[in-house]
């Protein structure tokens, strides 16, 4: 046979699919012993050379890294991934990305896809309420590293920011500048630690300043401009209207400001607004938005280094690292 | 009933086609809620078990689709990928994304990674000047589909927008509103068809209106806010300053506007500015930016359908499809 023999040639000869050949060669357990033997013999006869991945598998490494994020098209996740790439590409790894759209079933599928792609490690900002699918990663002996959104699991390192402090400093700034009727928009599933902690920071700041926590001032939404408009619609139909909004999302903060302006309510004179994440648009708007920076590039780089440190020093392998970055309040025009 | 229940058994019982049963079970959105419910109930009653792996093995499919984009964190590429996901997830495919950062070597690595991951197809917005790495995809008998940025290759379908028309309509709008000294910022490698075509549209519109093409009015930059500022710095140190800027990137247009405003040059009274891509921020700025919409969601959906149509109809397999979407000029405040 001329040219390089591929799994497609083997498949053709044996009248089975290329996927079956691939699975047999890669030791997938869903292949019968008979088929495996048949494939291995044909591969040998045809002088098949396993590709780089197959060879790497023998050595235990593919040099592929899987990343799972809720969504790719925000500056925050884009920057975390950039940080991961900076550190990991330099070490010869290539990054494959999947998005979960905040959907637990989708995230489970992403995990399955990445395990099947033989990645060396999975970095995840998890949207799951349970850790069932995540456990599969550990069962497959693939290192798992959380960033931004983590679950409490044994033997899994994480790099997050201190979301409690982020929520606290945002709320305290509103109080310090004279606001007393401060609404909070959760902007994501409260089951996730990041949103729970930002809310807890908000609550604690109110308590420390002897301001009553009012249930009707706390709204749960998704993270979108439209939801910010809707939130203002609800909050400004209350008998006692808020004088400030702390949103756990910049997109919701932007929508809130747009809706306030549409109602001729002056920002920040009548209502102050703070977002979260320091998305670039918060800075280049005419009415720039006060927000909390999460240092995503640093988060990605740090998460990569945690993994590399585990892998290159076998004695570190089972040391669980928990890195917590400090957030920073960025003062702009949407607060007094 | 004896033996394993198949979709054919369900189809027979309900007197509908097996394809409809399959679509209903796989969550295809083109199935009515009524039919979906009927199928799911029958499947439950008949104790039907879907065996995804078996199906995949029979068809020789991994059900993974690879996507390569220059960068993930723009609304444009995020929306194309959303369009791909909408169509492909419904058919049981899962999407793996890689980014090339406009780097040919990185793109070649991405291609290698995706081939090794046994994806069923690769959708790419290519940053490559040569088609050497892309040829490897075809050699591996993996379908390749271009979107946005294509290369001229045999047997590869593509979904693009008419970038020539986009460039032409933007420039014509500037001429129609009285501008005569129109600069053009290429905002990406001129070797890529999209930038070459937008520039050609600019050139043609000038020619059709008997306006001289001036070399010093055409700048090559990358797509970033900083580069837009730098471009204004160069253009406004020319002896004869432009009265309009057509940028092939919204980010460069934004940077240009910021720098013009910093120099107290009034937009659009003294200088009109047009961007390209209709990124969301162009709409929610105080001085909203006139731009060219590329319909990215539609682009993603169409590219997915081109692939699915090839795969499900073997006779279409070698028909090269070239879909060109029409761009649309979105008028906002940055032009007169």
C-alpha cells in the first residue's frame, strides 16, 4: 500500500467504521475483545503507524487541555482562557474549549466530549448544581481544576476571586456615598457559590451598617441587558423605590442604567449603579460603570500554573490548592 | 414485543416516518410540540432505549464537531458559534472550539488537535495565508466548511457575507452624506479575502463617484481599540485631513472615535465614522456607531445546515456549496 495508512484504510479493509477502529486502538472498553484483536492484527499487517495522539496516549499524555466555560463571548471568560493559553501553549499544550450555556446537562456532555478527546486536564468554570458529572473526570484520572465557579470536591484545586469581599466592597461603597435603599440583582443561579457569596457580601455590608435587609430589594435574573431593564421595571414599581442597585453582572447593570435613563431617572444623582466583572464596555460608555474587577487574565495564568506545578512535581499531585484572588472596586461615573 | 424496540417500531405504531421519530427523540426544533409529546409517550410505553454509542458506531460518527475561530471573545464569532450549536446540538452533535489568534501556526495546531480528536467535521474561519494545513483535513476525509473567512479550495463549501458589497455600501453612504476625503482602515491582514474585499468595495465606490483613491488614506492595522487611536494619530497628521473613516472593524472604529473626541474633533459633524460587524457596543454607546451587520447567527445556522445536508444526502456529498449572505448597513449617530 502506498502512502500513509490511516484508520480509514483499516476500517475499509475490515468493513467496520473508523470510529470502531479508533476505539479499538485507543483501548476503549466498549469494544469487544474479538474486534480489538482483529483491528490490532490488521493494523500490524498494514504497517499502520499510530498518529501523534495514539503515541502520546501510550506515554500517558495527549498534550490537549480541555476548558469548559458557561459562555465564550464575554471579556471575562475570553481573558481567563487567554491566560490559560499563555501559560499552557508555551509548554506545548493545545487548548480546546466548550461552552455549557449555564446548563447542567450541556456541561455533562462537554465533560464526556473532553474525556473522549483524551485531554490531559480539564479546567472548568462549573454551572452544575451537583458534582456527579464532575466526579467522572476524577474517575477517569484526569486532573480537574476549577476557576471562577467551583464546587466543593476533594482533591480538586481551584482559583477563584473572593466574591464575598467583592459583594461587600461594592455595597459598602454605595453606603459610604450616602445610599440607604440598596437593591441587589443576583444575575445568576443562587445555587452557584459565586452568586451566593456576592449576595452574602451585600447582606453583611448592610448588617455592619445597620441597614435593614429587604427581601423585595433582591431580585434573581439571568445575566443579560434585557434582564437589567426588567429588574428596574420591577424595582421601580415598588412603593419605596431604591436609591442604588448593586448587580452581580455588568450586562444587567448596563440594562438597568438604560432603563433608568429611559425613565428620566438620573444616574448617579438619583440612583447609583454598580456592576461586576469590569467588562470593557463599562469603561468606554459615556456614563462609565463602577464595577468589580476579577483579574481574569491573572486567574487563567494562575490556574495553569497550579496544574503545571502539580504535573511536574509528582509529590504535589495530591495537594489540593485553593487560590483566592482579591477583587478590586473600579470607581467610575455610575456611582457618586 | 420481542427484541429491541427501534425507531421504526415507534414510527409504524404512530404511522409517521422514522425520520420524524428520530427528530423528535433528538430534540429537533422543527418538530411540533404535539408530535414530540406523542413520540416520547410511545417511546416510553414501548420501553424504547436509545443507544447513542451504538448509533454512533454504526454511522461511523463521533458526534463531535470542531470549530476554529480567530478569537472567541467577540459577539460576531460568539454568535456564529451559537448558530452552529443551535442546529448541531439538536442533531446530537457536541461542539469543540479552538482559537487561532490570527496565527497560521496556531491554526495548523488547532487543525491537528481536532483531527486527533476524531471530529466528524471542521468549521473554520481561517486566518491562514496558505491552504497547506487545511488540506490535511481533506486528506483525513473530514468534511471542512468555511465561514466568514474562506480559502479557495476544491470541494469545500463556504458561508460568507458579501464583503465587497459591505465595503461598497459603507463608503457609498459616506459619499451620499457629503464626505469626500474618506480614509479606510483595513483592520486585519490584507491577504485575507474579507479584508481585501472590503477594501475593494471601498475602492470601487470611490471610483464610481469619481473620487480619487489616495494611498495615504488607507491604513493597515489590527482589530483593537488602541489601533483605532493610533490610526487617527497618523491620519490627522496628514497635510490634508480626512472627513470620514470607514473601518473594517468596530473595535478600530470605537478607538478612532475616542481619539477624535479626545482631540475635540466632532463626530459626525467634522468626521463621520463607520465600523464593521455590528458588535453590540456599537448600539449602546451614547454616540452609537454606524456599522455593517454580518448576520452571524444566520451564518452559523446556514453553515451547519450546509453540512447536515451534505451528510444526510450522500448524493450531495461532493457538491460544493457557496452561500453568500447579504450584509446590511445599520445607520446610527456616528455618520451624518
